[in-house]
């Protein structure tokens, strides 16, 4: 049984290769210090959303004076437009296990966990980790917030998979109250590749700021989603062209829900952390929804409705903030909102950053801010007349449902 999405490398395949990267470590393998040094020299950054340097995370846990430490591979893929982690745990589970083993050694972890909701992926991880001591698979019900790092810790500790107040962060107090490394499944697969290849060969792809390759889930434009492996530094336009050919792309929902909307004028952006940050966006989890005929207001309304449905129902910014934003965008989409609602929408979105236990309110704020930044005139038009493009029966939905075969 193959993976349900087609896969395609843009350049040399690493993670998508049938036998990924160099050679696995033999014998005792590298020491914990050597692993951290390799992660730093290779420039590995997180592939789960924030793009945080892996070596810093590893060193933060390794340098703790606490008597116990833990490590977690986070493969809970709550982002609706992403499929990369499910690919890795279904099709490359050994690479994820290898990466977690290396990270656990580097962090000085006494036990490690593979955290996932995807049934086929969790089964594959169980098989791959079967002979690895002190490593177990933790299964969780799927949800958008279940993959947030404090949700991961709470679930492993026997609680609900819901975000907790921060600080402390997991690297300070995580599983059983001990310092815990929580790293995305692809991040750990990249660590395994870097140790196999060595930092110089690893950096032969990508850019100085963003070395290596990453997995990008691309959907939209009436085409089935495809999982691409892309060297950092490739223009966003090249990725769009690989997916849709010469079709006119009018915008992109970038980086999952965290990157907001980008207009067609930014298709020349280099796929690097620095370029996307400068544009007020993020590469996030590497999910890109290409827009061709959709109205940006319709897209924003669909994304906001998802955030409202999937929020943790724990704090005011999530419960009231995402609900209000979804309602206001829905009103603009249906032609029932006026200039007063437009002003309220912009004001509310500006006050959501860093207000909740997790980044759900932040995502709603970024989404609306990008809508005003790039499409303010269009938003104002929706306040005075109904949009023909928004008047469609089927609402915008970016969720990728995985079947059993391509």
C-alpha cells in the first residue's frame, strides 16, 4: 500500500529517496556532544512551525542539572493543509526513530516517546521502534491543538492533549516535570540525515540561512495535493509552477495557518526563513495552498472558521476571539457586514497576539492582518456590495484527507 499523496522532489531527493541519505551510524555512534555539534554545524532548524535552531533546543535540555530528562518526536499533524509528518511516520518511520534516538542521546534523555494520532503511522513507528530500548509510542486523538508542545507533554503525562500556560516551557519542565526535548518528526529525520551525511554534505542543498531541504505539502488550483521535497532558497513561484504549470496563481495561503495570505506579487519570495519573516509571513510547517479563482476574503473566512472549530476552548482569546473573527469574516463573505464590522475586525485581530495558551489566536490575527495588508481595498468592497466569487455553495476548506493509495 503506497502513500495516498503523490510525492515529487525538486532537485535531489533526500527524505523522499527510497533509502534516505548516507549511511546510518555504526557501532557506538556519535556522542551526545558530537550530535549537538553536528546539528549546529548543519544549521538544522525546526520543521514544525517556528523554525527554531535544533542545536539550541538540544543544548538547553542537555545542559540542565535535573537528574531526569526526556525526548519526544512530535508527529501529531494538526495543520489542515499538511501531510509531511504522516508521510514520514508511515513511509520513513526508521528515519524518525533514528533521529529521536540521536536526539535522546544528545539531550541525555532516559526515555523517549513517539507521539502521533495517525493510526497507520503509529503502527509503523511501533514496528520501527520495537527493538529500541526505552522508547514508546503514545497515541492521541487528532486535533489542531494536540501537536502544540505543551499539549504533547500534558498528553504523555496522562492529561488532555490541550495547551498549558507558559512558562514553563517543556525544555524547562516537561514529562514528569523534567526537562523535555519536543521536536517535530521531520526535524528529527533531518537530524538523522545530517549525522549520516555530515554537515558539509548536508549544507550542499539550501542556503546559508536555511540549509538543506524541506517537505512542502502543496494543494489548491483544482489539483490533488502533492508532497514535494524542496531545497531552501527556491522561489515560491517555482514551487507553484511545479504544481500548477502555467496556471495563473492569484495568491497563496502560506506556511499552514500561521503564515497568512500572500499576494501574487510575492511569488518571487525565496523559500527561506529570512525572506518569509521579512514579508510578515512564515514557512511554518511547509504547507502552501495555491489560490487561482478564490476570493481572499472567502479563503480567510474558511481558515478562521477552522480555527474557531478547532480551538482548545480554554481561554478567552480562543473562545471569543476566534469566534468573533470567524463571524465577522463570514459576514463579509455573505455580504451582511458593513464598514463598522470591517473596523472591528481589524481592531480585534490586532489584539490577539500572545494572548492565549497556544498560537491559535495568533494565527487568526496573522490571517486577518495579511488580509488587510494585501487586500484592504477588496475587504472594503465586501462591506458595500456582495462578492460574486464568495457567493458559492461550497465553502473554502483546505483540509487534506488521506485515503489509502494515490
